[in-house]
C-alpha cells in the first residue's frame, strides 16, 4: 500500500516533540514555562523596590540588562515583539532604567526620548502609568481620576460594587484605592518634589503637566456619551470635595479594604497569582502602617519574588506563572499522542489532582447560583480565583489518562462547578458569572476596557469541547442527572455561539490571538453536537471555509495581534506553530486528513520543528499568541507552540493510520454525519445479507467508515470475503426456516402461548447485537491491526427481523437506521411479513394493521441492561 503523505515524517516529529516534553518536565511531574510579557512588570517592580527602600544593588545590573535588550530599534518598548512601540511601556521602562542609574545621555535613552517626543510624550500615557508617575511627583495627583475607597462598602446587590468588576480588576483596584487615599510622593535620585523634573525630557511640554485624563464634559454632552458624562461629572464633584478623604466613612472603608486584602492573601504570600494585585497589595499595606518585617509583608515579598526569572539575558518579572495550565496542556497532548499509561504522565496527573480547589474561598461564590466547588486555577497558589478554562482542560486531561475517572467525585464536582458558572446568555467567562456590566468601561479611570468578564466564544467553545468529550465517553458515563444538565447547558452555549459568529464565519478570541484561536476553540467544541444538529453543522461549515481561506502560502496559519485593532487583519500574519496547530485541530475532526490544506499544514509543522533539547525537538516560541487584555497586555506561552502541535500531529497520525487499516476507516470522515464505526445487524438468508454488503461497500469506499456486520456465522464467507468484520449472532437461516415452517402463523402461535422458541432466539440475538456494537469482534481477521482502537458503534443499521436496532441505539444513545426489502410501516393492506399470518376475518384490514404492533409487543426483552 502506498505510504500516506507525510505520515512517517509526522511520526518522527511527534516522537521528537514528546521527548522534548519529557526533557522539560519537573521532577515532581508538572510542567511550567516562563510567561513572557512586556517590560512594564519589571519596570514597576523596580519603581516599587526603590520607593519603599528595598535593595536594588544586588540585581540592578541584571534588571538593566533585561530592560535594554527588550528595546526596539526605534527606541521604544512595545506590548509584544511584533507590535510597534507604546508610550506607556516606554515611559515606564525609561523611568526604571534611570532609577537603576542609566544616564539620560545613554544612546538607548536618547532613542527612547526621541520616540516619546515624536508620539506625544508622557501626556499620552495610560491611567496606570500616570498613577505610578504621580507617586514620584512626575504627574500631579489632581490629574488622576478619583478612586474613592468607599466603593468597598457597596453591597453586592448594588449596581456598582467591587464584585461587579472582573476578578482581575477587583483584586488590582482594591489596593489601589488605599494607595490613592494616601497619595504618596516618593523621592527620586534627584530628590523629593511634588513637581519633579526627572522625566521632563519625555514631555512635549513639561511646563504643563496637569493634563486632564477624561475629555471635557461639553464634549461628552455633545457626543451624547451620557454614562461617561455622568461618571466624569461625579469624578469632578468628588475632586472638589477633596477626594472624600476626610469624610467619616473613609476610615471604615480603609479598614474594610485592609481586611479584604488580608483575607485574600494566600498562605504562601500571593494575591490572585499575578503581579498587579501582589505588588499593589504589599504597597497598600505598607502605606496603612504594616512594617516591612510584618509576616504578611514578608510573605507577600516572597510571593512577588516568585515571579522573578533570571538567566543570561538578565532578570525580569513575569506577569504570572502557569503551572496548572501548562501541565494540563502538556499531559493532555501526550495522552493524545499515546503516552497516557506512561508513569511520567501518571505523575503529572497526580500532581494536577492535588491542585483541585474545594475550599470555602472564592469570589465566584458571590454571584454563582450554586455552592459546589471543584475548579482549578492557573497558578501554583490561587484558591480565590479558579477559572473555567483551566478546569475544562484539566477534566479532559484526567479522563483521557484514565477514563474511569469520569464517575469520580473529582470530575463530577468540577463539572457541577462549571455548570454553575454559566452566564444568563448561555456562554461562559473565565472567572465570574454574569460579570457583563460593560457600562463600567465608561468610568474615567477605565482606559483598558477590561473591567468586566463577560462570556467569550473561545472559553464557551472550550467548555463545549469538554462536555462533548465527556458525553462521547463509552468507558463510563456521568451520573444521569448530571448528564442531562450538561446537555441542556451545552445547547444553551451553542445558542450563544450562533449569535456571536462573525459574518466571515469566524469567532473573536478573548484569551488567545485572536480569530484563529476563537474559531478553533469553537469548532472543536462543536464536533460532538454538529453530529446531532443541522444548524450546528451549517455554522461549522462557514467557519471551516474561513480557515481554508486564510491559510498562508507556506502551508501554515498565523494572525497578527493587530487584528484586535483592525478586524480586517483577522487570520492574517506570519505562520506560527501554535496557530497552525489550532487550525489543524479545527479542520481534522470535520475533514479527511488527506485534504490538501491539512497535508500542507502538517508539512509546515514538520519543516519548522527547529528547536532542540537533549533528546527531542520543538518549535520557535518568540511570537506571542496569548492575550491578557486586548490592546493592553499580550502574553507569550511557550508551550502553546509545543503542546498544540503535538495534538495536531497526533490527530493527523491517528487519522492516517486508520486509513491504512485495510481501508476500514478514514479520520472521522468527510462530513460529521458520516460516522467512523457502523454496525449493521442482519438476520435471515443470503438474500437478506446481499443489500447490506452493497451498503457496507459504499460506506467504506465513499465515506471511509469502518463497517462491522453482526449476522449468522453461516454468512462468514460472504461477509469477510467483501472485507467486512463479522460479529456472529445467534441463530441461522436454517433455524429461522424451521421455526417459520413449524409455526407458520407466528402471531397466532404467540397468542396460543407456544412462541417461546422464536422469543428465546430473538433474545439471544439481541444480546449478541448489543455486544457487536461495543468492543472487539469474536471472529475478526483484523483483530491485531485494530487492537489499539476498539470498535464503538456510532450508528446502527439493521433489517427488521433482528428486532434489536432500537434497543441497541437507545442503550448507546446513537442513531439507528432501518433497512428493509419489504414494507415495514404499518399498513392495513397486508400483515407484517414476519407474522406469516393470513387473516380471513371480516376485520382483516384492522388485523393487518395491528400485526405490526403485535410483533413488537410480543418481543419485550427481559432484564436487558447496557
């Protein structure tokens, strides 16, 4: 047989990638890679340490080295390697370097200054940069929007309170409320001043730094921006009242903020697992009088330093750490590659299991409609903010490694938790439920448009992928009550996705770049449901066509981060390993693996596997494909460029190998309606078998289905001679003929009570027919070849005499199709052919009609269980 294109090369690439994975695994079984981001976190770390008097001498050179090596040719620093410079990022990096002792006459600093002046200077920076500058007297505090600490006192039932904010905004803002109350001004190397000239060279007009952050009220009025107008007006009133810092409730509000921070600190010192709340919480507590040697501060500083990474390129601070996410992705990919039984994967899975969160913590409890805990978070220590995306991936990884876990308390509780996190629009968000008050983005200090956590297509797609994966399991099932809830929630999710689909057929990606990520997640999530609903198939086809239309000439897929600003750039960009894999994972479940666009994508992955380790190989990771906040923060997850290609290669290889097995099956088929495993149940004579041999041949030849025929052993030669699997069932044509000869009027013999022989035969046939739909064949010439892929029927086709199709289909929850060479729909013209009755009664027409139901009633299988 001709070797399928790229199969052997793909197998080698997969093996090398698996070895690279194990080279990167930690000793306790988990994986973790540095989460890359822009320089603002490192810059703010420098500012913070300098402001509160912590040592910068020991690591100053390493910090400088990192900041300088990340500078662009035009002198700027950007949000991602591929993006142009950003004034806020550049300002913060420049200030950090000056604090570390780099002279403003250094060539890197001169280039940065020129960039800033060309692009409007410090006056154009975002809110948070402006806020940090104010703490050094580089921006007047009067130019900072008001942040009244009394917000913490608003009850959850009020339209505006801390829980109407997204989890990341909430955990970042509460410490900022305290810092804003104190409005500190720290000394810089040139001294302490409330109008410091330390950064004057970055201003276009340093003589006027009181630049309003919000537009004038008159502009908002004429633009009819009524919500923003209202918030801005309130901001100005509060400013006139001295920021409310002296009013009686302020002391109560500050105390409440401190209590909230102390409650939300992890036992290991972290807050929410990422830099802004960790940095801000330590800062706020210091301003509230906590000494540096206080246990809370000491632990907080340990947690903050846990984000530090240092190597030959220098020292930097990561935005967050991603061990649970990385481990779930890597272990799941390796399970798909066939390494599930490997002890190293078992070690990883056991590590993940220990990270499940069952404690009483969790801001999600405020608005969630159930109290069932059981999710996983992203980081090592983050019990307050599990997220549904991580939880869904972990569930799939655990069940892929051990299908028996589907009935475990761990899985059922995590599924219940995800169900409780579904939003009223049918979709899912990352951390909260119904956190969709988008009018909050009109608040004056909100220039990131990230104060909310509404439903997103990419996360909803992931949840549907997880639910479909669980529903499709044949080695175990969810509790029937839980399964019904999953099905109901899934169709609500699909309704949300139908409304969110773009005109192009794609979906916007909130947490990954961008339309490729969103569309891939949705298509993978729809596979199970597309097989059951024509509407889902229609929208899937539109998305598949979009994927095919955006493939690059080199065979890969890529998308620029600029597509968040310019939707016309959706799906356009330099090919990357992660985005190529996302496209392939979306296409493979719906198409033949031999399709040209898929073969070209696989070739791109093979050709670009250029990064090597001691034993293996991987793909370049220098392109950011993760999204923190669109247009504000982008993230580089190295394992995106590794785990997803492993999954794509694995799915491709499995599909190709199935094609090679005596032409039994091709990958999932050309259409989601064409099921891979088809069982045909046929009882009767050679004449009854013949039509099914023709049907089976067409299913194999045109649709690539694996066909098994459950029939009498006497038909073995005819069935296997056509290349089909045979599963023997009870009875034989001779046995049937004898029964019909001895008792020609079957229906009347049933009424007389001597129907037992045929009833016993049918019961034996039913048991065999059920077994034929699941597992290995008792007589199967392909047994060795198929040993790694047990037969699990996706559809049952039967002729009427078996009387088993409906029972088997119902037990397995799969479609059934009845094929007959004789009429089987009830009619009054003649009786059911199997009854062999010839009524001569005056009511013959009625008797004929009832004979069709009579035979069904005559055969009620006893003690039948799945």
